[in-house]
């Protein structure tokens, strides 16, 4: 009796694993290429516009403006 229940349980686990693996999509690498999952057409695309190459652009600009103010004598104490 225990052998049949163990077989049934292991069969159920195997069936569930096969079922869940068919529902998931993942990337794969074939011949050095990274290929997308089967659901790539349904994926929501996020667009991130290109920013400045220099990551501290605003800080650098603020320093330049401050330097220009000091050079012209308009700097506030």
C-alpha cells in the first residue's frame, strides 16, 4: 500500500514539474547567442532615453555656473 502511494506522490511531483516547466519562459544561450524566451513578444518594453555620458552632469554644470559667477563678480556670499 505504501509503495503505491509513494509512486502516486512521485508521479504527481514529476507531472507538476513538467507542467510548470512548460509554463515558464527563459532565455537560453545557443552558439554564443542569447536567445529570448518564447514570450518576448508579449513583454512590456520599457524605454529609457539616453542621458549624458558624464554621470555627474548636473554637478559639473553647477560648478561651471558658480565659476562663471565668480569670474564676473556676481557671486553672492
